[in-house]
C-alpha cells in the first residue's frame, strides 16, 4: 500500500526520484523483507483527480506512478477513493471532497450523513445523494461512474499491458460500505459511536420503507 499522500493535493507525485528507487528495491532486493514484491496498491483520490469542476479530470500523477511501477516490473492495483482523507485512525493527510461538490452540499447539508444532533460528516456523500441529480444535473452515482470511465480511459495503456491488474471501489467512509460513526466532538474511536442517518432524505427513506412493511 502506497502512502496516502504519495500524490499531493496539487496533483503532483511526491518525490518521484525516491519513489522510482523504492520501486526497484521492492522488486529486486531479496535481502529485504519486502523484496520480490509483486505490485503496489494506490488510492486514487476524487478530491485530487477532479478538484476544480465537474468532469475536469487530472490523472497525470497516477499515470506517472503506473509508469514507474511498470519500469520496475511491478503491477498496480487502484482504489477509487471517493471519501475524504483525514480525521480517521492512521490518517496523516488532508484531502477533502472536491470543492465544487462541497459547494453544492453547502446549500443542502442533508446530502451528507447527519447525526441526531444535526452534525454533518464531510467524509462521504450520504447514500441519499446516490439518486439525486443535484450536482450540475448528475447524481452521486453518475459522478462516480463518470470518474471511473475517465480513469479507465486515462489508464488504458496500463490496462492493456497488464500493469494495472485490479480496480477496487470505495463505497463509504474510509472506503468502507458503512455509515460514519464518530463525530469529533461527540464520540472517539474505538467507542461505540452513533448512527449518522438522521438527514431528512434518509429519514424519509426509512419512513417510506416502514410504511410499506
């Protein structure tokens, strides 16, 4: 697993020369515990690759890293990271959701997960946003789909030559399919946390489901 901040918030590879050296060591140094590594795993952050406006993608840093991996004889797995980086256990970086997405959210905070005290979690869009075409006419699911199509197009040569062998898709906070559990001023990991499913749209979904039972 590559460091979470191997690509800077400005979309540049951090220390490209050092990264190339590390890749060759990972592949070839049989005296190290990490020697003879087959490949790497890399987060592809939504907030880095589509930061400024809808469908304005920049995957150049990820293409660069894939090139370094190929040169070293390593394969690569990519994780589509549609969540914020920062604020979770082990996080040492701060990569927010795209600013243009948060601009929309600022007019309707219930597009985020919300707890019973009306605190909103900016780590991931609520499932309620999946089917709401409020992001310049697109739903959250359509934004994710467009992002992945664009990534596949940008990485086509690395898919064709077998460098990019797998793509995983994050589906919630920390990339996990779950509700967020901890608000900074209410709960602390690893406490039991609290459900954050009190936004008006999720409550409406629950009420509709309960009514139809």
